C-alpha cells in the first residue's frame, strides 16, 4: 500500500484529452457539489426579510443581475482564469499560497528549516516565462524577511483563512441538508413540516458523519452522476420556467438592473447582498481541490456544465417569481415552488436535492480534514489521528476527533437555528472571509512569485477586494442574526492554532539552546562507563543538527545505548510533496567506527506518512545504501572536522528508487541463511528474525563499509527501539502573565488532549521508550 503515489498519476497522464475529460467528470462530484446546490437557498435567503418583490419586478431582476455578475466575476474570472494558475506544484488552497510565499521570501514558520530543503527539485517552480523580480517586489520581499511582525501577520492571515474553512465545514452540511429537506413543507403543510424538517435533517447529518470513517472512495463513484443529474435537473427546470413564464427575463442580465436595484432598495438591498453571496458558496473548492485534478479539467467542468446550468437555474427562478407576486405563504419564494408539475415532480426533485446536498456536505467535510492535515504538518495544530482511507486516491483522509466535533457543532447549529435565513447569514460570512484571505495572499503571489508589476497586484486587490468587501460588509451587518457562528467557531480554532504554534516554537528554541555538542557525545563513553547493547536505537528529535537535551538526560540515568544509534528528525517542508528520491538525508556523526548516524526524513504538507514497519525497512535500507555508496555530504567533500554540529548529509531515496542498490528482506525461518553481500555470507544461530541485505556486486565496496554493513545487519536482527522525548513545558520565572497563561494552561491542556508523539509518528508502542523532561521556556 503506497499512499504517496497518487499525486504522480495526474502528472503522467494530464496530456491525454481522455484523461482530462475523465478528471473533469470526476471533479463534478468532488469540487462542485456545494456550488451546484446553492440555488436551493439563494432566493430564499435574499428575500427573507430585507426586500420584497413588487409588481415592477425591479427587485427580482436586480437580484438576478447581481447573481449573474457575481458568478461571472468571482468563480469564472477570479478563480478559473487567475487563481488556478497560482498552484503549488499542482496543489491549491490557502496553505498552497502561503507555502509559495514561504519559499520565495524567507518567511517560513517552520523552525527546523535548513539550506538543504531549498535544493529539493520541487522547492521552486522553474518557469522560463516568469520575468525578473521588479524593484518594488524586491523591497516587499526584503521587508517581509526583516520584520518578524509582518511574518506573523502573514501566518495569522493564513490561519484565519484555514479557520474559516473549518467553520464552513460546519455550516455547509447544515444549510445544504436543511434546505434540501425543506421542500417537504409544500406537501406536508405549514404546521406539520416543522416537526419533520429538523429531525430528518439531523438523522441525515448523523448518518453522513458516521460514514466518514469508511472513506469517500467507497461511494465516490456515485458523486459525479448525482451532481450531473442535479445540474441537468435544475437547468431543465430553469429553461422550462423561462419559456413558460417570462422569455424576456434574459434582459435582467444587464448590469443596469444592478443600479436600479440599489437605487430603489438602498439599505435593504445592501443588506440583502448577504443572501446573494450564497450563490458562490463552494467556489473556493475549485482551488482547494486542485491537487486531485488538474487546471484544465476543472476549467472544462465549470465552463461547459456548471456555469451555464447555474445561470439557467437562477434565471428560471427569477422568471417564475416575476409572474407570482402574491405571497400567501412564507415559503412562496422557496426553490421547490418553481418546480413544475406539483407533487408528481417535486418528490423526485426533492430526493435528488437531498443526495446532491449530501455530496456538497461530503466535499466540505473532506476539505476540512485536508486543511487540518496541512495545519498539523506545518506545526499549527495539535497532533490528531490522521487515517488515510484510500490506498489509491491520494489525499482522502479521515480524522476521528475532528469528524465528531464537526458533527456535534453541525447538529447544534441545525437545531439552534432551524431556518434557512440565519444559516445563510452564517455560511455567507465564512465563505466571503476565505475569499478575502485568498485575494490578499494572491496579490503577494503576483508580486513575489510571479514577479509581475505591483500595479497588477494593486488592480487585482482593488477590483476583487472591493466586490468581496461589499459582500463582507453586508454579511457582517447580520452578525447577531447568525453571522456570529462562523466567527466564534473560527476564533476558537484560531486560538488553538496560535497557542500550539507558539508553544511548539518555544519548545524548539529550548531544544536549540540546550543541545549538546558532538564532542560531548564522543567523549561520554569513557567518563560514564557507558556500554553498547545490541540493536538499533532511534532518537527522535526536531533538531536537524546537534544532540538533543533528552539524550544526555537519558544516558546519565541509564548509562547504555544501542550499538547503532540514529538521531532521526521527521520534518515537514513547505512544499506539497517530496519525491521518493529525496526523502532521506543521511550522514555520519563523528568517526565511522562509532556507528552514530543522523537521518532527516522530509515530508511535504500533503504527503502520507507510512506505517512503522515500512518506515523501518526504508530507514535501514537508506542507511545501508549510504554506507555502501560511501558518499560524503551534499557537495561531495569530506569534512575533516568531525566534531562540528553541521555534519555532511547525503540525499537518499526510498528503496524503490534505487532498485540496483541495497534491498532488505526478512526471513523468519530458523534454518535459513542470511546473506550479507552477493559474495559474502554470514551465518547466525537460530535468530528470531533474520535480516538480509542483498547488495549488488558492482561497484565493489571497501572492507570498512562491508564491516559496517554487517554491524547494521546484526543490529537490525536484534530489533529497533524508539526513544522519544516526553516534554512538560512550563513558562520560566519572570515570564509575563499572558505567557504563563498561554504556556502553563493553554499549551499544557492542548498537549494533554492531543495524541502522544509516538502515535503521531506511527511508532510501535511495544518498542517505545519515552524520556520525560521539563522545559522551562
């Protein structure tokens, strides 16, 4: 099971038109579920309170004109033609933009970054069409790199966008499912449907969240047909209503009706923009889910089917409303009222709508899992259990803690509000806030990454920022009418992220300040009488150089360590994926005969980490390949000063990238023989587990390297022990009151509530040794 190969498949096949069209079809079920279900509640939310449609139809035509131009300018112009081009090696989303900025300007929030990371093949996007950086762009870059305050503001802005995505993951299932089920009121009557909608919506939501653990790949093949059926359904209904009720409704697409609408309705029309805003819910998914598809496939799906279907659906509803002005019931403006055929057609449409709402909810929930996984990888969220539900489809993850938290919040919002109006106010603010964050980050990408003129970035911010700010103000005015919910949810998650990032940063600074030199490690044996025991000891640390403080703390209390000692750092780098060929950085610590190694394992923020057994094999094979090749550092030079902290490191891949190199096999039969090299064979007497290295005959390896390989093989047979630090972080004396609150209570509570380090690193509990230590930061 290889969880890391999924993202390569699109790169290999994206030139084929058949593949592009297949991806476009599949994207309908993943990307456009939320956007396609918005006709269920846009008109209902818009005409809920602030405006009423009159005999002149100016309000209806004005709303239609607003919807048409909003759909055209934001999803079509901004995302399809501009933002999609700002991909991070094929990945999209808020953190993709932040990751691009981190690499082009040194504003990386990860403390254990090193120069070797910048030599990764995908670290910088090589594009010959990108011009040289402008003078103003160089000034902005220099200013960002000099001022820590600006770097923190950039991080907070990105975390704010991520928090609002989580808030959207709560609100989208609630409003989509509730709006779909609200169609039952037309058949059940005004008094009875109130007792049906909320319970049925809650049952559907509970079932939806309960099925998350099985992964969307099991039912994902149904998603695209459901959305296609829904889009054809609403476009067909819209076309019928246009022809039957008002064939001249197309005139309302003129922007002149926007002016007439605002002139007549004034403040009421401005406040109703919060409902109109809902027509673009789910637009951010086009960029956020880019890694699963391709730019061309998403563009084709939107322009050929989604966009025209939505326009026809909204025009059809406007055509119906323009001929029906008598509101005998409060639900007269509901989507289902415009469905022709009365009960004969409304029940099938209701079933399709509920299924489409489930698909839309699934996309929002999956997006929330994905954004939290990225936050964890970048050190901005507590450790959680991330389960990869598919071995074939990259990026499909399930996080139990977040899933049940979202379910509780979603049920609370549904039961608490019980109407589309307040749910729409809440969802609108979450959607527009994420879009504003994307606009701000995108303007920096235009200058720092694309090296375009600053006027282009200013025009981008002014044009799209003004439109989004108008909608943002209209949503914010409804703060006490439901819009406070996404603010409260995102604020809680943002506080959690900031506290965790601050505590982790202070903990790393303590490790750096208290690390011991390699000289101490090389001289510690004779002074303390330390003995070497059989096996391999993996010392997990976040340091990329030096000896962590937990190791001398461990050795002084238990004066023994393993015959092979590996200081291992599992780190994330600000790129989506690290190729297999560049996974490991391996080097010696001190003289070769000491059998001390440092191994840095690098993952991208979207990479899947392998289980412990596969990781053990990859790690041991990489060290063996390092010994066999005899490489010396990234620059090929031998460092004479073996005691310095910055050791020479060699880039090595996983075993499947060097098939002609060292391969590891295990043999559990007691009478089998263990092969050291193709000509050199060693025999052991009845081991519990035999580890065999198959080494190619060419090129020849020197005697010292062969002996070192035999030592590594013998240690592998004895087993691997994992030594992890279990830190208790406390604010040092003299710290401010706020720092003591954040560290002693906030960070301590999050540490106790989150998964232990061994769980996050997929380390087997039976072979784990935790070393407790108090950190005064």
